């Protein structure tokens, strides 16, 4: 089997399938999505290996909204003997390929999580077997493709490759972030993950410098403001509700009791962030106005999605945002691990 394997949030398989299908068609690649709700993954099957390679190049990981991870599928094993899974797996390895790392995983789903013990123990057995066969580097090497074995059941696994430069750097595509005791709310994890996932390391260094200015729209109780102050940004927090006192005590925060959806700054800011609950098209239009009016240069905002036609709504809102911003932008959107019925968007003025 050849194609793409994408991990996603449980329940969002139809959205990822629709996205992959539409984008494959735009890239001129024939294929079909294989997905079932609540599986936590989607397979997009192509006819030939060359088609899968072309599709992987045409759909960079950062550009796929509903995928936590993007892998190039090369085999599916069914009916494996539980007493000897190594033999059929080793026999299925592509010839002439040496791997820089091995991840044995399972979908992040109700059905997949009980397979974590199997994944761990099988990885401990497979790793030395691959090294003995000369197929796995002695230590992690990011210059080589990474091998992924995804168990769907005890006798059923998908085998795939990842380009370390074009995939999530965390198993299952899930960053392991810890909610610190001083965080005002769990929403802080959403912004922390957004800055980690949607910005490159170079962009974080360049665009998040101490002394930069930011606005947090709909800030209460202060989770996103708190994340920005940890980057030593000076923040105008806009919300009629209260902020946690220790956030104000940083000395970096001005709290304005106003409607974050209508307020705008008197002079341009470096950043604007927004996690307000509103219709996604309305939020996209308001965020576009911030760029059109020159009120900010960079932004992170969430779009709360409807219960149906979520990929279509995502596409329409992102198109509306870029059109109404009226300026060349770099835009990346992703449904993050800490998101629920929403996606997170990063936008910055294009160089």
C-alpha cells in the first residue's frame, strides 16, 4: 500500500479525509481517503509509490490543518502472528533504505490507547533487530528518514516513513507540555503549543523578543497574557472580566476593561492574540482588519468551528482572512493537541 498516513484528533477523521482529498486533487494526484470516525488516523491511498512521494512533497506537514502528524505510508500488515511479528515486518522493509530513528506508536483514540504497552515492548524488540540487519542507525540521525510502525490492533499495523524536516518532532504528533501551577487557565497550553508548533525555531527567536508589544483580546483570566509575559513581551490585556493578580504583578501588563472584539490600539503593536468565542467568519474578518489597518505585524488566533462541514468552514474562513487582510501574509493553521472544536492560526507579514 502506498499513500499518506495522518494522525488526527479523535472525531476529526472526516475533516482530515476531506482536506487530504481536496488537496490531492489540486495537486493532480489520484487517490482516495480511508477513514472511520473515532479511529484517530486517516489513510490516503495512492496508486503508486511515486504518487505518494509526489503527494508528500505537495502537502508539507505545516500546511495540513487537521493532521497532527504526516507520514508516507509504504505497507500494511494484517493477520500477524502474535508470537512472531518481527519476521513479516522485517520482510516488508523497503530495500536500500536506512533509518535514522524508530517510533512504534498507536492512534490516540479509545481503541488505540490500550495498545501502548504492545507498542513499547515491540519497539524494544524491533530496534536491535533493525540495527543487526543494518537498517537502523546506531543513534538518532535526523538526516535519515524515520521509521514509524503504527499498531491498529495486535495483528494489524501500518508502516510508514517520515522526513524529520517535514513532520511533527513528537511521537503521535503530541508535544508533551506541562501545565505549570501559576498558569491562570489551561488555555495557556494552547498558546504555548501554537508558538512551538506553528513557528519555526528561527521565527521564535526573531519574532518573540523581550520588549516587544502585544494585545491579548478577550484576555480573562489571563492565560494567553501570562504566556506572552513569560516571553518578556509588554501586553495590553483587553477584557471586561478580571485577570489573575499575579499576571498583573509582572509589571508587563496593562488591563483595559473593554470589548476585545471592537477595541484597537492607538499605535501599531508587534503582536495580537485572540481566543474569543465568536462565529469563525466574524473572527476571521476582525483579525483581517488588524492586518489591513496595520495594527499588528504578527498574530495567533483561534477559530471555533461548527459541528458540521468543518473543513469547508476552515477553508472559507482562511480564504476570507487572507483576502480581507489585503497584504501578503504567511499563514499557517493547525488543529493543535490542546485545541478542541477549533483550529489555531498563525499569521505574519510576509517578507
